[in-house]
């Protein structure tokens, strides 16, 4: 294994991005990143070959005391995901940032690249650090570097607001993590992950776990802690959104998994809590996603949905642990952890793609897009694959992880007691509805953005993105297909992560026989592809002998139709939003047509959807609190006499209280 | 093995014709022959095509993909005591998701035309197929809970040999649900009427307004296969897998015939729902499926033991 000191040198070298000339900055960043990628991937691959965690060695020639870094299979898995997504993101940024070269200064670029490198470093280190202090430091570095990345366009007010919102919410999470570690330290005297293990073996597990769950849950985006996501993701540049949604929010999942590895008691309650929160997150995420007009906001809500799916897997795994049910444990965790990988792939793909659309049209508003498949055929194809994968449709990768979760639930529903059976059935229903709504949402997104006719002049000058933006997306599609069609190769190693993390007997669950059955998924996926291509070839052969004409779209006799008559994003979601109104809210504003309005005139019609959790549980209490605080401001008179009076009253009160022995 | 698939295809040839015959007899018309739908397909296969300027390759691929998805999902269905062509655990999840794949393409194919009519059909289809999914999954979850198995082949092979005669109650509920799901998935009454003449009230038909010739033929084939596939599912949930092969084949064909006649008769005497009532109607199926779940909880003594 490479020495940890080499990694340290890279950390120092990253500052060099401020010094190198402007046109070299990107290349410099890429080379530092690649060096880090090689080192950390090598660590990860080595760690995968061992059962036990290994300490990353470091020589003493630097005479610096390096923190202890330990890598196990869970860390290794996350490091590989981080490296791949950060790589595609950085390559994509090479094209995406080009138009900004005129408007941004070299210093801004340096800061951006520096923060990008540090986001990567800090995420890798989050998975390696053992002592709580070091962990919290790198966790904070991760937050700060991602904050800087989000603020790339800080001249615009919404971006600034989203960035600050993100920073504040992350620190609430940070404080909870800190509190969690301190509680453990006050009992065990050790401020580290091993201290947690000792704490959990002595004290009730549930309260401390909940502290950590909320702390990590804010990063991951479980409801009702998700409100930063739909703001921060659209605000950030697209490669940053892809990376943040693809891997950074997964650090929350990493934290939850890590803590779960130590929890020893209250497992059933914990599992049920995770499961319920996850099902609700999944449902709420996708329900809100459908009514969004902003393409990136829509994708951000889908991140919440997918975090929910990951959580369903984890929750099932924990319930399996609690009921000593190895099949449910392994299937749940394997499905959840595999979905972490899968989501990092298709979500980064979709965000990059949304960035390509934005670069080409300068809008993210679905109502202004349409017909882009003709000018951007490659991007359209890539979005389609991403959409199919995120809907969990076979033979793509999203199906594999959802299938494992379904399998765990269906297999166990006959063996468990009454309450578990009901819980499992409701989770099945939840996951099914999530799947159906995802299809609704992505047929809408793909159909409105890429198909039909253009809805505004914005798309007139759209051109296909440069190769440097297309190639990373193609690489992701290749991996999506590899996992989708070759799932049997991936399930074994991923299953071993959870066996390893929860110290289960590898013999209790035979991964091999299970992977043998799973290979049928690949076979039938292959059959489907062959059938599709076969039918299409026959069709092409037959059609080549027939007369093919071009004509207008069927208009029911009305031939002067124009693009304004197409279905829009709002109208496509209309029947759904009527149905889902109790959950998603939503307003429609229009003037009614009066009795005597015989002639058409200009009218306004407006629809809007606010995140109910944001407005009801965050905005409203805050504005109330601000109101109270404003009332207190009466005391702020600005006259020095008053302030002296306050000090005097304060001292008097203290004096009296002490006199009566109250304090 | 392959026998089930052949039987499904065979019954798919006659299924739509029998529906048509039943309808015409019920309404006192002379009506077309049983093989008329097949003749229509042959005519369509020979026709040329007109494609809209607005459409792209998605529109060209959509009917193909839907048909391929239909055929692929057919492969996991068992026949009698013979396992499916490919059977694996939780294959009904695959079955349902594969069908959804086909629907995904039908929907984006409709949106590809940029027509207001087809967008209307697309969003209705997307909503209804999303709403009907939970009923199917609750049903399969109950089957899995009852039998302890998770693949179509194993579930139906073991459904009738549990020595629990009360399961006939659940069998009847699943029969009712599968018939209703079949009607909705195939866009028939009371949710949708293939014989409507007004675009504004159509669901499925309005999505394929722009398809013609070869593509239209592919779409029809997919629909007929879907009928027969659900027919086969219904057959499996009613007829014990242990019976002898000749009985099975005979009963299968009789069953498909009865189903088609029932659909024809139902469509002759039943009015269609108001569009706004559809969501409610479809969700009721999930409620009935939940009732089935509770019944199984009771007869397996999980509840009230």
C-alpha cells in the first residue's frame, strides 16, 4: 500500500492551483486529482482483499504525527464511488466551466478547483478517520468545501441564499454529531468510534443513535431534514450538483451505516424508525419531484426519493439483525448499499445532463424547453438511459438494487410475525408507489425537455455539448449497463461489505448460490435486448419495402396547431397534482371568465408548489421567532444611560438572588 | 417450459376476436369473424407508414420496445406444474417492472409527437398504471406470505397443496383482482373504452393516434398478448398445478374463452366511468387487495390465533 505520507503531500500540492497560470489550472487540478485517485483506489482495492480492517501505514520520515487512518470494506466501497464520480465530474467540468472563463476571474477558478479537490480529499478522509476529533474536522472540511463549490455563482441572490441555507443546516447536523460523540465520551472517556462501541454496550442505544441519525440524516436528506437539498442543488454548477447528489449526501449514509455497526440493542425499534422515515422520504421526494418546473430541482427531489430507497434497504437490514434473520439482513443491506452505488451513477449522469441542457439553452425551466432531441441527440439518449435506470426498470442498474430490497421483503413476509408482516407489506406498497411515481416523473421530464416541439425561443440556438461533457456521461452509462446486465458479479462483493460490517458469519448466508440465481436476471435482460433489436431489425427490413411519408402530427382536423398547444410540464402533472393535493399543496391562480366575456383578452394563469415542510415547519417558526426577537428590540434604545441601567438592574438582581441564597 | 408461452400466443390469436364476437352477438349485430383482428394485423403489416415531422427515433422505437417488453415478461409465467421458461425468485417484480418499461416507451412515444391529444393520453396512462401497481404487489405479497415462495412458478405450484381449504376465499379475491387489473392494464372498460370516438375521452387509444402500419400492428400484438398473459395468470391462480396435462391444456383454452366472452359481455352492458372517478376506482382495488391480505393473515392464524 502506498504510504499515507504521499497522500499528505498531495494535500499540500493542491494549494498549487492558486499559483499556476490560468490556462493550466484545470490540467493541474486534474493531475493532482488523478494522483489522489490512484493512491486511494489502490488502498480501497487492497482493503477489499482482507477480511479485517487495515491501518494505512505511514513512514516517519516527515516527522509529522499523522492521524490513524483505518480502511475496511465499507470505507473502500465508498472511496471507489467517490473516486469515480469525482472523476466524471471533473472531466465534465472541463467543458461546463468554459463559458464562465470570461465572466469569472482566475482567482475564482482557483478557489473553485481548490474546493473541488478538497471536497474529494475530505470525503475520502471521512471514510478513514477513527478518532472523533479528526472525523469532525474532515466532516467540516467537506461541508465548507462543498459550500464554496455551491457559491460559484454567488453574484446571483438565490445562489447566495441557498448557499447560506446549506451552511446553516449543515452546522445543525455538525452540532448533533459533536454532541453525540461528547455523550459517548462522558461515559467511556474515549472520543472515537471505538468509544461509541463501548458506549453502546453499556447504555441504552436508541437515544444516542437518534442523535447520530438526525446529524447524519441532514447530510443525507431524509425528510423532514431535506429542505436544503432542493435549494442547494439547483444553485450549484451542474458538475457540483452531480457530485454532491451523487456522493456527498451518501456520506450521511456512510455515517449511519458506521454507527449501526456499533449498535447492539434496541435494533428492532431503530430498524422500524429507519424504515418508516425512509418510506416517507421516498414517497415525499418523488411526490414533490413531479410538480417541479426546474429540471435540477426535480432531480434534487429525486435524490430525497433515492435516499429513501437506500434507507428502506438499511431499515430492513436492521430489522433482519434484530430478528436474527440473516437473509433479510443481507438482502436489505446489500440492496441499500448497492443502491448507493447505483444512485451515484444515474444521479450524477442526470445532473450532468441537466447541465448540458442549461449550457445549451440557459434555462432550467421545463416549460421553456422541448424538442431538444433533434439538436442534442447524444444528450437525449444519455438522459433516457439515466431516466430508465433511476425508475428502477430492468435491465438497468436501478432495478438490481430495488429487486434485492423487494426480494428481501417478499422472502421474509411468510416467516415473520403479524406486525412485521404488516410493516413489510406497507413497505412493499411504498416502494411500488415510489416506482410508479418515478416513471410518471421521468416520462414527464424526458418528454417535456427532449421530445415534441420547442416551447420557447430559448432552444433555438441549442447545440450538442462538446465531447468532453459527453464522454464522462457515456462512461457512466457503460457502468450502469455493466451493473444492470452483470449484476451477479457485483452482488457478492457488496454482500460481503455488510457481512463484514455486522460481523456476521459468512456461512449463515450463501452468497454464491444466491448470485447463481441472480444471474437469471442477466439472462432475461439479455433476452429482452436481443428481442428488441431483433424486432426492430425486422421492422426496418419491412419498412424499407414500404412507402414512408412525412406529415404533420394528427390534429383532429385542425391543421394550424402550434407548439403552444402541446402538453406542458404542468398540464402533464395536472391530474396527479389534483390527486396528491393534500400532500403536495399547490396553488392555482387565475381570473374566472366572466359571463359577458365574449372576446378573448390577455389573461394570467399561475401555478406554484411550495415544499410544505419548508414553509410550515421551518419558515413559519423562524419568522415567528424573528417577530418575538423584534419585540425584544424595544430595549435597544441606543442611549448609553439605558444600557448602564440594564447593567445596574442585572447586578441588583444577582445581588438579591444571592442574598436569599437562590443562586 | 415453452409450452405455456405457446399456449399464450395461441390464445392471444383468438382472444380479441372472441371479445368482438361476444359484443356483436350481445348487441344483436352480425359482426366480424373471430379472426378479424388477426386479418387487421396482416393488413397493417402490409401498409406503408406516415411519420410526423415532429417525431424522432423514440417514436420509431417505442412500439418495438413495448412489444419486446411484453414478450419478455411473458417468459416468467409458469404453466401448470411446468416451470416458467425462466423462473427466479421475485420474478413477479421483474414481470411488473418489465411491463412498466414497455409503458414508459409508449408514453414517451406519445409525447414525441408534440400533440396535445397524445400528451393527454400519456398523462392519464402514466397515472392509472401507477395507481394500479400497488394492488398487484399487495396481491403478490399475500401470495408470497401464504405459500412461502417468491416466484410465479413456486407460488402457483404450492398454492393448492397447503391443505388449507379456506384459501379458496383468497383464490376468489385474487381472481376478481386479476380480472380487474387485466381490464385496466389493457385499457378496457370501465376505465377506458377502446371504441370511443372522441379523442378527449380516450386514454390508451389517443396515445397511439399517430402510429400506423407496421408500428400499429406491433402495438395490437402487444395488447392481445397482454390479454392472454393475464388470462394465463388468472388460470394459474384458479386451476391447481397438480392436475394432469391434458386437463390443464383443455381448461386453459376454456378459461381463456370464458374470459374473453366475459369481457365482451361486460363491455356490452357496462358504462364507462367518468374520467375523474377512475383514480378512485383503481385505488379501490388496492383496498380490496388489502382485505385479501387480512383474510390470509386470519386463515394462516397470524391474526386472531
